[in-house]
């Protein structure tokens, strides 16, 4: 695996997995959230996102964690050697996202939110986004991942147990 796209709903452990895979495979890790959000939760202009994303895709190897626009997803998936889809039950995404919010608020984690963004003001919005992703975006994502030119490169992680097993086999711990 030299080009890995990691996708899924919020709170599923995508970013942690991306960093671990990056270390294990000696690949640069790029987080869409860090690209999309400037300090204070100000959205980055689309042309800046597209330019940076194109630069990432031009690298010989990469791990890209997160969503972005459907167009950027299609570009990323077309070039990826592997697409890891973290697709837990909705309740798990909620639980892990709330747990992350609390850990970040208490200063127990420094890996999220994006630089200059405060975790507390967006908690309710985050939970709403998780619901929307599950019911609105997930069906479209599943259809995209089932397309003939993509489906053979998709790894589905449907439970925390499957995530642990994937981590054990690819990064050496779970």
C-alpha cells in the first residue's frame, strides 16, 4: 500500500488509524479536516483545498484521511491502492465522537480538533453531522465504493473488532 484513502463517519478512529499506518508504512499522512478548517472553524476557500489536495495526490505515496467534496473523493479513490471504509453502527460513531470530545476538552488528547479550533462549540453540530453522514452521505459513498473500478480496493471495517484486527495486521498493534 503506497496510496491509502481512509473514509468513514466522524468518531470512527480514522485519524488515529491514518497516523499509525503512516508510521508503519513510512508514508506522509494528510488530514482533510486540517485542510478544510482554519482557526476558529473558518472554512478554507475551495480553490485552496483543491490545490493542496492535488499536490497530495501527486506525491508518490500518501495516506489521506477524511472526506472533502465528492469530486475530491472520486479523484482520491481513483488513485488509491487501498480505500479503508470505517463503517461502524451509528451508535458507535456517536459514542466514540463524544468520548473524543471529552478527552480533548480535558486535555487528554491533542490530535483533534484542527489547529486553532475549539472542541466545545461544535459538539452539538458534530453529532448532527454524524447523523447526516450516516443517513444521507453513507448510501452515496457505499454506491461509489461499489463501482467496478473501485470495489476491489476497498477494505470494509464494520466494527471496532474489525478495526483492531486490521491494525494488528498492518501496524502491529490493536
